[in-house]
């Protein structure tokens, strides 16, 4: 995985700030390929409770992680009981790694 320990800890900390202590974070996509270079960061926040404002939550998480990643583009996917599950969720659950 092409993330430093500092970046992993920061992402976990941001997830707790944005989504609470029960949230889990998965990284998926090109960041898992140690032979690749560059690329954005794909993150899925897993939540056990419904989300009131998913767009705001995803934007807050993306902005905070982007700052730690020196402006790199961050895509945040949310998984919560009240949100539609899409094929990208299946990919994130199957291929993603929990932080």
C-alpha cells in the first residue's frame, strides 16, 4: 500500500472526527498497487448508523485527507444503512484494505 504510517494514522483520525468512533476506513484502487506511481486516493468510510448529510461528510473527509496528501485528489465513498449500494461498493469491500 502506497501510504506512509503517518498518512494512515491521519486518515483514521479524520474518519473518527468526521464519522465517529464506530466508523471503519478502507483504501481501495491504485494506492494498493506498490508498483504504480501517482494516482488519487480512494477511500470508503463504513458506517453502521444512517448518515444525515452524506455529501457533506464525504467532502469533509476528502478535504482533510487531501491536505495530508499534499493536495492529491481524494475520492470518498460512503457505506451506510440508508445509502444506496452501488457496484463500486462491492469492489471496495472485495479489494479494499482496512486501515
